[in-house]
C-alpha cells in the first residue's frame, strides 16, 4: 500500500509543478487544463494539498510554538499582529484543492460507476470547508472554485452558519451513498479505496461538526453527535486519516522550520510545562535542544524532559532576555526547546487530518455530558492511548510508546480521570494530542476554553484576549473587493485588530 501511495504522491508532485498558476484567468479558462486528467489523480492531489494550519499561524495562536524574533516580516500572531505573511489564500478560488474538487465532481456528476469516489471527494471537500470556516468565519463556498465552470472570478462569501448547515447535509448524504457493492474509491492516498473506512471518516467528521455547537446550541449538538455515533465512527488507529511521505515527496508544513533560520523557532512555555507536569512520554518526539539552534538537521537533539524549557508567551528575544529564568544565548539563537526535526517535524513525518484519538476524546466529552451512551473515563483513556500510538509512525528511530509508559501517564496525578474535573482533563488532553494538527487544537480551545492558557500580553492589541480568527488574505481586497468588503462587514470587522478578535459563529463568549 505504501508503494502505491508513493507512486501516486510522486505523480501528484509532477502535476503540482506542471500546473503552477501563472495567471488565474488563463488557468481557469483553458479548456485543456483539467478535463484531460482522471478524477482519481485530482483526488490524490487534493488530499496531499489540504491545509490545516501552520506553525507560525494556528500553532502559534494556541501556544504550541513561538517565533521569538520581532523582525517585521516575522511579526505575526506571536506579537498580536495582523501579518499577511501568515494569512494564506486557503480556499483556492483561482486554483488549488477546492477548484480541483469542484471540477472533478462536475466531471463525474452523471457517472454511477464513480459513486464511491464522488462520495469520498464530497467528504474531503467538507473537511476543507470546515477548516476554512473554523479559520476565517464567512468564506466563499457556494461559488468557490467555479471560475472555470461559470466564469465567476469574484465569488461571494457565504455566511459561516449557513455553510455549517450545508456541510451537515453534505456529510450525511455522502456517507449514505457510500456503497460496498460499487467500485472502490480510486486515487485514495488515505484508505486505499476502503469504503467502510470512508464511512467511519464521514461519521467522525460529523461528530466533530456536532461538537462545535456545544456552547452555541447544546440541543443541536446532542442531535448531531448522537447521529454520528449511531452511524459508526472511528474505532482504532487503522481508521486514522493520515498521509505518509517519503524521500520523493516531503511534508511541506515542516520544510521551513528546519531549513529557514530555525534559530527563530521554539516550543512554547505552556506546552513544555504541560509535558513536565505530566511526565508525558510524547515529549521526546516533539521537543529537544540542539548544540546550535540554527543547525537542527546535523544530529538529533537532546530530548531529556527535565532539560527542556519553553519560550515564554508574550515575549520576544529581547524581552525574554530580561526574565530571571532566561536560559541564555546558544550558537546562533537562544537556549530554549525546539521542535524535533528528526521526528514530529521531519519532512518525512506523516500528517494526521482526522483521527481515532480525536474521535475518542470528543466521545468522552459527549458521554460525560450525557449526549451518548458510553463510559467517559474509558473513552478518555482510549483517546490518550490512541494519540500515543500515533508516534510509532514518526521517523527518527524513537520507536513506539510502551503500554507501561502509557499506563504510568494515565495514572499520574495530573492526568488521572475524575468526574469533577472531566471537561478540563479531556480538553487539555485534546490540546496536547493535536500538536500535529494545530488548527484542530486551536478550534477546540476556542470551543471549550481548555487548557487554561493565559492571553498573550506582548501588547494590548487584542484588549487582553486571544486571537479568535485568522484574517482574510489582503490579496482578496484587490482581486475580489466587493465580496471581501461585504464579508468583513458581515463579520463585524472594521479595523486591523478586530480582524483578529472577531469570532466564527460557533465561538460564542
């Protein structure tokens, strides 16, 4: 299976390089640009291209990661600034995953032999748009990616509440139409064509969607979550939606962290403090100290947990130097913990999109709330074990986390389940377990308020609060000005900093 995936990924790499946008209008009006490609190759390309956040974006907001240097181009979320360097064009209006999916679905519209492929594509498209809404709020949806089909290069932005309502219907219908008697899903880098696993994926995505309503509308959350649970969600890590990389095609999210001034980048103090408080056996795969913070690919870091120190939130390299626990300068940077570029942020590290661990922890919360039947403690512990088992898939030779190490962690005083503190425990664990999916970690933090992170007070740009959304990319103000302006108004955005503090619809105070 991995050999097949490697071949498809390599083909996708060729397609990506061959299809770089040189002008969106030419690309979207060229009748030979996409019609000659088989939908399965398009699907493979959209899988490897899905965006779920970045280290200097969502991972910084939710305090996994920090850029210590305030140098203008690097002055982003770490310093409560709206920096367009980190506000990427994620919906691919004029190119990219959305356009390719929309076009492929149009090509297959009347072909019953592609029903399962079409259903899987619809589920992947739903995941993309959930990510977009969770990131920005209102986004182009009903008209997105249709420039080639309809000649509409200025799509309107749909209301984020309405998008979620439509995603609910899309997920339900796509899952219902998956049929084992039809041909398998082709071009499938995730499940190798397994229709049953796509069904679990769809129901687990529906569970995630339902849990987003927990503060906004508990009745609606209960209904959707119970539907998803009854439909059959992920059961083991074999059901994880995970993409593997190899020597021919690398994990692009990690490229810059190890090769572009790595001395700028450090793990945050709240994450390292949590690892040390709980003696977390996942820490060595994530955190380490290098002899020179600017040379991180020469040899593996020292991963001794007691030696780790996270960079303080709300500081720069200048202000941190005045703190009493400043660890000092080292090599070309600072003596704080960095990401382990031989494991978690290796360019051959896998990417986890939707997982058994996430599913179990969401079910644990749902069971605690009485929304489904089940043992909240058992689900909580199963979610922790599922997260730890993911680390066996990382490179670096660190191996699997043993059952005994998992047992010790779960029995630790800072982790052991108790009903009085269940929501904090479950959702703090969700934060820890999603360092490999920072958008999901940030989304769940906004939904629940856990863990109890302190606001970044580098300045008062956010009035003492948190970044609640990623601003729209400023190129939209030039390429789609009317829709862009209307969306800002609908989201209540007038100035630079309320672009950071406006909330998506489910993120109620």
